[in-house]
C-alpha cells in the first residue's frame, strides 16, 4: 500500500514540476531552437499515429493518369507547395529553411506514405508544423487528389525531368508552372 502511495505522490510531484516547466515559459517554442530527442520522438510518434488513424478514402480517379499528374503539378505550383517542398527543377524558398520542423522531403514521403495518408495531410494540415489545411482553405478534394498523384510520382519525376529521356515531361512540367527556370 505504501508503494502505491509513493508512486502516486511521485506522479503528482512530476506533474507539478512538468507543469511549472512548460506553463512557466521555460520550454522554448522558438523555431530557431532544436527540440530534445524525446520531444522529437514523441511528436513524430503522435503525428504518425494520428495520420494512420484518421486517413482513409480512395481517389476518385486513377492517380497514374498523365492528365491527372499534369493537373497535380499545376496545382502543386499554384498553391505554393514548391515554396516549402521544392519541386523538380526548383528549390524551396529561403524562408523554408527556418521551418521547425522542416518541411517534409516529398521524395521520401512518396515512398513511405500511401495516397490516402498524403491526401489527409493535404486536406487537414498538421498543427504546429507550418503545413496548412488546404481543405479549410476551400481547395476541392479532386484538386487535392491530383496533387497526391503528383507527389506519389515525385521521385521518378525528379529523376526524369533532368534527363534527355524526360525532356517531354520536363517541358510539360515547365508549361504547367511546376518547374521553375533560373
């Protein structure tokens, strides 16, 4: 019985100390400050679990269709995704270097996330990351699914857009406004 009382008292003391630390302003919320490993781990775990639980749904059309990919590239450029994530032939904007956490590497996201998870993130955004909710901004679901198609093809698009074999695709993406000329 004393052990349980000790554990309870210890939990209360830890709770009070943690509350004082976080609510007292001792924890820095500055984007220029790096987070401690356990904080990064916890936030990443919560984000991953939340997306996995809430994501669902299927695209209303085939994501590998060339017209869908082209429209997705246009929307990707028009809605400003390139500023934080870059794009084939384009670098991200300078301000994106100040994001904390940094914007996702879409070539990695395309490999590790399924289409419904990417759609959910686009539609709902992610709190405290700088990733906006395009659904809340009024972007239609069909356009979001088109962006998902483009993101899922991101690695091959990046590779082909810079080769002679991919010259036609590069020209299509340039005309869509996805590739930027410097």
